[in-house]
């Protein structure tokens, strides 16, 4: 089934490490943007490779900060998705939210609008780290936001944390992991901070002489956090994601398991029937293109069979269950181990990759070297 992604590119402030497609909140621009989204969603069944009437079982509001929208706007967007596609009654409907944007009333409104899964960008439960990241919330605000979500009836809440932050020690990182476990979310995502070349955080680090822990410490951060989450009853299902049983992100699994999805809004990606496309990135250009009925896709590419295969392998290996090689062989009429086995053998011998003749997966140690191992699958550039 399809996944539907809706991009909301507005934030109250721009974090000093952020490389997402986002801009500062502007009430007038937001109003025009939501109107454009409603129109794009309404017309997409006829423009998205025969997606009319297609079934969808997930809707995901990502950003940016989707929780800056009013509950009725989120409700109208969900309604538009339901009108344009056969959205299942039990669809997973996720909204990313920043802790400082929610109140009990707003959360009740989002729940009423149909959102049934919240994903909070917490990043750290230490105030000094949050300040270095120029985040607007504090650790206690994040804990309050979590409690408010539970009180509003959300029984599926995810929290994001970031590791390997400037000045962060292993012990400080584990404080955040323990604080997360103490709250007991249904799902957690742990990401390593990636500093893009011109990130303002790089300047702040240079000015304040903040440094990053050594690479070996970053590996320890990852391994120790995963061990604590294992012990607390979470199941790791992807390199960066753990969940209580049955709470893995249905939407994000589509990205890692060769699924199909349609993306709405500026910069949103779609993949359907072997074609991949991406909307124009600029918010104002997007609004103008929708208004004029013009071309929304800035990039469009038909994947070759080889590219589709490599992408399926590349993303599938992110999952702890790994890749069912027999299924992939049948789907792509190929011989995965015959093509890639020579290059992968050294990783198998080193215990980084596990292959039993059917399932191919990374060991936890292998997850630390995932990019290097996965690069064996990329004979041609991965599609952007
Ligand atoms: S809230 Fe998220 S999307 Fe917005 S600037 Fe910060 S990191 Fe980027």
C-alpha cells in the first residue's frame, strides 16, 4: 500500500545544525501553502502514475515543524488525503512535533483531527546540549510535552535523540538515553549529529572551542545506547530505530522495504512504479506552480532495473531483519550473492555481515560500518 508524506516547511527558529528544507514561520505564507497542499493532494490521483483510488495505509506530516499548523489545518489535509486515496481506517497518521509548540488543547485538537502517532524532536535531555544546538525547548519541556501527549490519548509516541553532540561525553549521552527510557515512549530514533559544511554550529564550535568526542567514543555511544534499549524491552528494527513490539513506524518502513509513497509539498519525494520524482524545493515556487497548474516536479527519473535492485538492497540492509535474498532474486530476476558476494565476503568473514543462504543482514557491529558495506551495492550513483 502507498504511504503519503506531507511536508510542512515552517519552523519558529532555525536550528544551527539543520539542513532540512525549511524556513521561518510566516502566518500568511503558511495559509497559502496549506491551500496549495490541499490542491496538490486533490489533483494527485490523476497525476501520480495512476494512483487514483490507490490504497494508502500511512500519512506522515514531516518538516520543518508540522505542529506549527493549526489542528483544523492538519484535519483538512487528512481529509483531503482520505478523499483522494483509499486511506485505510486503521492508517498510521504521524505528525512530527517540537516540544515547545504543544499544549493540552492543541494536542487534543490534533488527536481529534485524526493524528494517531506523534514524533517529538527531543534531541537531548540535557539543557546545556539543547542550548548548544540552539533548540527552543528545555529537557523539562520535552518531558512535559510527552506527558501531555499521553494525557491527550496518544498511545503511539516516538522520541528522537541525537548523539555525538559537541562537548558530549559517553556518560552525558547515556543520561539522555536513560531519561528517554524512564519516560517509556513507544518508539525511539537515535541519530548521529551530522554537520554539513556551512552549518552555523561549526562556527559556534570554533568560537567556543567545543569539540566532538573521538570516533571510538561515538561507536561506544551507539552500542551502549542500543544495549540499554534492548534491556528496557525495545526491539531494534533499523540502524537508528527501536520500538516496542508492534510499534515500528509503518510509514518509514516503506522507505526501507522497497515500498511506494507519494510526497506532497515543497521538496517532497515520491516513488511509484519505478519512477522517482521530487517537487520544487522553494516554498514560494511550489505555491506558484500549484496555482498555475504548472510542473511541480523539479526532478524526475525512471530507475533502471539495476538501480532499483541496488536501492532495494541498500535500503533493505538498514533493517535488522535484513534482506530476503530469495525474494529479491525472484523480484528482480537476479542472483544477488552471485553479483555482490565477492565484495561482501570480507565483511562476512569479519562478522559484520551475516548471511545464511537466504537472509542477509548486518550485525550490530556491522551497523557502525553500514555505509562502507552498503557501498558494495552501488555500482552507479544512488538516485537523489
Ligand atoms: S526544528 Fe527541525 S526542521 Fe526546524 S530548524 Fe530545527 S532541526 Fe530544522
